[in-house]
C-alpha cells in the first residue's frame, strides 16, 4: 500500500457542531467513519476538541490584509467570507479546522495528543454520528493541542512564499 497513514479532521468528544453530539464530517457518514476508525490504519485525528482552540481574530485577519500580495489577498477574501458565516450564525471567531489539520503534516512534533480507540455511534437517535473514545488496541492519535504561535507563523510563511 502507498498510504502510510491518514490525517483526518472529524469527530468531537465534547459536543458537536451539526447536532448536540455529532461533528459535521462524522455525522455525514458515520458508518464510513466507524469503518475507517476501526481499520487499524495509522490515523491522526483532529476533532473539534482540538480545532476549536485555534481561531482567527479580527486583529490577525487585519494583519494579513495589511501584508498585501496576491496570496494574502486570496486568503483574506476566503477568511472574510468564512468570518461572515460565523458572524451570521453568532458563532464568534472562525475556527481553523482544516488548516490546523493540514499544518500537522508540516511538523507533527508541534501537536500534543494521546492514543485511544475511536468508535462512532451509528444507531439512530440523538447520539447518531457521535465519536467516542475506547480502549481498543488499534489506537488512533487524537490531537489535543497545537503550538498556536507556530501554526500562525506557518500560515504567514506559507503565504509569503507564494507569488
């Protein structure tokens, strides 16, 4: 097999974002998530518990806007739309779910986590799509925190390196 592992953004162990208990990606196809999480594959999982800790403040967005350049302009335009959606829903500062997950690939040592089995509730009801930690042997690395200054530095350096 060519894949050495998978880095996944999904799930939540402390409350969802599409229902009270389920995160959007896992809720969209909990049966598939259950299969993946029980596959024994090498998985690093970024749940809402970790990704909710990194938000884009108005001051940080303005600092990107002030930098100029095409890459920053595209980033700012995307983040303006993303921020507007959060504002419209009364959700506070936008959370960097996917960028945080991708950043792990640049330097896994910047992420702290622990290993657990993960299961997904697939029975219909209020817990449908909920992720739960288990004591299963095929453990998954569950990210718990990231070096936030490093993360924003990575974003800044990455944008600066683009034309």
